[in-house]
């Protein structure tokens, strides 16, 4: 285990300002030649990282890879607290070094098309089209880097940064049930829509008891996530019925009764619209 490293604020600002100039580093060469320069490898006291585990992250896009990667990152980083896990400089350092190979494989940059040349290209308009396409791909690549290599704000560190989103998945699962992280993650990460509905809503991700009840209801009533439409209607019902309910004061049975009514509301609403 090595000390977890982070970058200085000045380095962070410089990286953000120079994304277009660094695209080749993100695509191929990396940032290893900068690691020993001032501000690139500051050590975080009390937090350690197993870099070999991070090197084994699976760049696959399925829920199985997401579950396994979330568990792996949570196990690989020891001593991290939720307060620390909001710090962009930590996650940006990881995506630019220890997690770079995973990040570039999981969200690969597009190759810029070659520019048309010659008289024929100018006459047919191919050169102008090629130039526009190059600009489009360049914009897409810059956006991709800004989204997954950095971690600005709540949505950045919780949902977008390639490494931090995995840690937050597992942290939220631990709050729901410390003894069954994989089981909870299986429910949370069944689909992007479910993760969005359960993890990306502070009113849920910050309320472990309510989230625990929803996970329990989903396990007992898999029809809730049978379709995206049903799950969305279920979440609408939770918001509606839960508006005046302080779930934290309810017993497990009382909470389950409310959530089962939400299930029934969702199924009835879907069936009505399908008729």
C-alpha cells in the first residue's frame, strides 16, 4: 500500500485550462513525466491506496463490471472519508496516473478525421465538411476529458469522475447494508436509470434508512424495475407519498407498507397508460 497522492490547486487549474493541448497525453502518452514536478504528487496523510488493484479495473460497460469495480476501488483505498471524497484534487490525480489506463479504456477519445486536401476537396466542399467534423470531434473529446478526468461539484465526484463514482457507489451501499455491499450494489447498479434514481438524488443517497427500504422493496417486488417506465413511476410515487412522511421515524414494517403502496401506484399508473 502506498500513500494516496493528490495534486495542488495550481496544477488542477492548469490541467483544466490545457485540456485541448493535452489530448495526446490523454489518448496515448500520459502524464508520468510530470509526476516528480512540484505539486503533482502531494501525499495525503492517513489514506493509502493499493495501486495494483486499481490497475485491474475492468473497462467493461455492463453492470457486472460496475459492481466489481466499485468493490475494488473501495477495497483499494483505505482511510478515505466522505469529506475527503469530495476533494477534486484527489480524484483528478488518480485519473491522470493510477487510474489513467482504466479511464482512457472506459471512455476512449475519438480519433480526429484527417483534413481533406487538394483542389477537388475545395471544389466539392469536402474540405469544409472535414474541418467541421474535426471541430466536432475535438469538442467531444474535450467534453469527455472534462467530465470523466475531473470532479467538479457534487455531480462531478459522485457521478462522473471515472474513479470517484465507483468509490461513492460502494460507500452508499455500505451505508445501506455494511454486511452486503455486493447485494446492495446489484440493486443500485442494475441500470443507469436506477442508479440515477437512487444514487444521484441527495434526498435518497443521504437517507440510508429510506434507501434501505427501497432496496428491500425492489428485492421483494422485482416488477418495480421490470421496465424503466415502471421504475420511474415508482420513484414518482415515492416522492409523492413520501412528501409528508418522515421515514426515519417509521418501523421497518411501516416503511415497507408505504413503499408497497408506491409499488402499487406505479403498476396501476403504467397499466392505465398502456390500456
